C-alpha cells in the first residue's frame, strides 16, 4: 500500500462528493461573463479567485498587477463591392486596428505554408481569407496568429478568418500580442465564408471593403497567486497555472474556465487534506490576459525571474476540465517519463503521458526560460480544431461535472507527488538548450514566423515614436 493512499482517498472522496467545482464554474461564467481583459467582469473574477483561495486556507494569497496594451471592440463591416454588392456579417479580431481597406479577395485555403506560397503573387494589397481548420497533412499545429502573420508578411492589406464549423458563428482570437496588429482582421461564420467562395467561383474575382473601428488603450490586469507551503523543501515550488480571462463574445466555459476552476478545486482539496504531506511548496497561479498573447504568464516570468531555478515544474491546466483523457503533454522532458509513469501506476488512473510542444498557452513563457512544463490533456489526441471554443457557444452547459472533478483530482494528486519526489529528476534548461530545441522542433515553426513579424512591429513602432 503506497504512502499517499489515505490522502488520495480523502481528496477524491471530497472532490467527487462535492459540487463546489461546478458551482465555481457557474459563478465565474454566469455572474462575471467573458472576463475579457479590461472588463468589469475580469476585475470581479479576480476578486472572486482571491476570496476563494483565502476561504480554502491557502497562504500568501495576493494579486500581482501588471500593465499592458488593452483592446476594445468597435463595430466592424465587410462588404462585397464588385461585381455585385453584398453585406457580410463579421466581427473584429482582437488587437485589430481601426481602418478601411478595399482590395481583391484572395482565398488561402486553411493557411498551410504551401497554400500561402501558391498565392504569393496575388497577396500584396489584397484581402486574404484563411480558414480556421487545421491544414490537412501538416504534422503540427498551425495557430491563427501564424496564419495572420503569414498574410501580413505576404503584404496583404487585411485578413478575414473563416470559421471551421457550421452553426457556431464567427470564431474569435487575437492576431497580435500586446500591440495593435499590423492590419485589420475580421472573422466570419462558416456559412458566410462558403458563400464568398461560391461568389468567387461564379464571378471570377471579388472586391471587398473591410472597415474596423477598434481601439487600443493602456490597461491593468492581475496574476492571482496562492500557496501551499512546503514542509521539507520550502524554497522549491511546483507551479500549477491556468488563465481566467476569456474572449468578449463568449463565457469561455471550457476555454479556459474549466481549467481555472479545476485549479481552484485542486487547491481546495490539497489544502484540506494534504497540507502536512507536501514536500516542496505548491504555488497556484491564475494568469490574466492570456488571450491576447500570454501576457500574464510573460509578466509573471519577468517579475519572478530570480525564482525560476527553484520551480521544479509548471503544470498548465488551460481548458483541462473539458471532455477527454486527463494526461500530460510534457514539453520534451523525457527524463520525467519514468516518474510520471510511476505516478499513473500508483494513482490507478488513466493518465497518459506523451512528449510534445506547443507555443500557445501559459506554459510557453516558462518553457522559453528552460523550466520543465506540461499541459494537461490527451497527448495522443489529434488536432482537429477548436470546436465551440472561441465562439459564442462555449457556455457552461458544454462542461460536465465529471470532467471537472477528474481534472481537479489528477492535478491535485500529481502535483502532490511532484512536490515529494526526491531527487527531482529534471533541471532547468540553459538558454542554448532552449534555442536548440526551438530550432529543431517542427511544432514550433510558428515561433520563427512570429520572430520575423516581431521585427516588423518593432520597426513600425519605432517609426511611429519618431513621428510623434
């Protein structure tokens, strides 16, 4: 019988006989709405998490404020102006600037590099329409931001993002990080994108007019921190994190709130039943402003740079309380595989372990600094698209209490075991090792595209500063 069996039973009995995790999800989504960065709902949600952490008996509960470039949505319009006239419903994509663009429609399929190459001579000055669906045959994630950046690097004048699924409406998502985007970007529904394709087939060429009226303003957000102090190695930490902000058109119940309440429930169970059994400390962080560039996580890393050597592991629970297996996609740390396999055997849980990387959630700023990281989810699952995430239909009714409980239970049990493992089998990577991994990892090709785009933004911003 393993040493933590009774602790496990106490935590699991509590989690699986309580409705607390679903109550918290309903409160977060129904009372506070999208929690969009800069909104009153975001502030109310931050106060809610701080209050819950204190109620659950966590230590050193506090909010860490940071400033960033916020974004406010304005009305947007998309019109076919030639050879016929037709108004197309649309919404701006976060960080889109205000502006008016008239140009030819160029359809770029699902945005694979080969598809962009095929239309490279048509892109300059055009309005590029790119689908949200993951490109078929491309053995890596191709994020919306990379599709936008490839369009901008191809000198397109505006960007239209076509939803993957029928009946979900437009799919939102940021097209720039902490700055005004390079060009206007709007999203349209699957149905309207299909109509544009039909019109283009029949008429040969379409002229579109895009108008956006959005604005960026300096804003403040908060990372919300709570701790379970270590008993044997109080100077070291396992960090469990998830963001709490959602998109302004949605409750964001699955993405991210299912993960942020699973984190809260794991913290509650550990505080109530395992406080005397932790080894190193366990720190829980609800990050702000993930949806416009992982800003809360980047600000946390900057503010805690002197502590990074003391972080054993960063476990990201973004959207972890949705359907599917609750395993770990470990970000290329093979030396941890044997430890996690032992955890799975001891926990008698379906806990698949895989090795893969992703640049598009709050673990990535820690990954760039060499900290061992992973996301909770199914490491063997194929990338098929977002489903209703980032749409108006990511609502509480899509989330099952059993999935929330399982995510919280797995997170609590594995975090406890990580805190107790001696010696810890992984060490922080050097900058050189991180750079080598970035260069060799096909799934991180988008990071190289982002670097090219970053240079353009820096030149633009410098020129704007000189003009002012």
